[in-house]
């Protein structure tokens, strides 16, 4: 994980430039549509702060965190709220959030750590809370372009959910990458509901 964080610290400006303006309203709306207007959302691995800013603009309360100090600094400036520097494995909140937004973030965890973090996410959610998360579509696990990735298929996600037994799938779909020049890349999008 350290190598991945170093990557984001070093390449924060380039990463932000390629993601901050990406239009993501359809998926953000799909997630937000399952929450009431006074909901508290955790942006779990907020990156540039794009999604935090959107949810704040829609009237939601948002906590944002990221494992990269540079990302936290940029996201705080962009969103106007303090962004906590925290690793996924350090989430220890209980029964606080109505929803957790983990867009293209927890995919950087090895599979076994992903299991532990899903359980932590479930604990942090209120009863029947929801999670949106996304993974590159496929079976690859390992380092790619200086970062660690765990790719995901429907079958692999089913296995992960069976092994952790804390969420059920509310919605699942495959999409193309929303960034310019990346339309050939596929993503697995999942909305989970706390059991």
C-alpha cells in the first residue's frame, strides 16, 4: 500500500487534472437517490475531492478522507472542508454514516485486506446503510502503473460478499471509463446494503 500512496503523493497534480472535472453525476445520483437529504456520507478515499464537492453542493453532510497527504491537501482546498489523512485500515467509526462512497479507491487493497476493510465499513454504517464502490473489471491482482490493484468480476465480488457476510448487493453494473481516451476500460460498479 505504501508504494501506492507514494505514487499519489508524487503524482497528485496530474491525477487531479485527469479526474476532477470528470462528469459523474449519473452514478453520484444513483447513490444519493438511496439516501435521505440529511444523510451523512463518508467519501472513503476522496482523491481530488470531486465527489465530496458534489455531495456538499446537494446538501449532504460529508466526511472525507484519503491515504495520500497531498490528496488531502488539494481536496481540502477544493472542497472547503478538512479532509482527514487516514488509511482505509484505520477506519474505526461505528454506526455513524448513512452512506459510504468508495469510488475507485478500495480497489488499491489486496484481496485479504479488502475483506477486513469491508467489515470496518459495515461497522461504520448505520443500520441498512449503503456503499457505492467501483473496481476495474477483471481478475488481475498486483502492481500496475506504480500502484496496487485488485480488479473485480461479478463472481469475485460474490465470493468477497460471502466471505465477509456483512453486505448484500443492491445494484451492480458494468460501465466504461468516464475519462477521455479511456473508453476501452471497463469498471464494475456496485451498490451494497448493510445486512
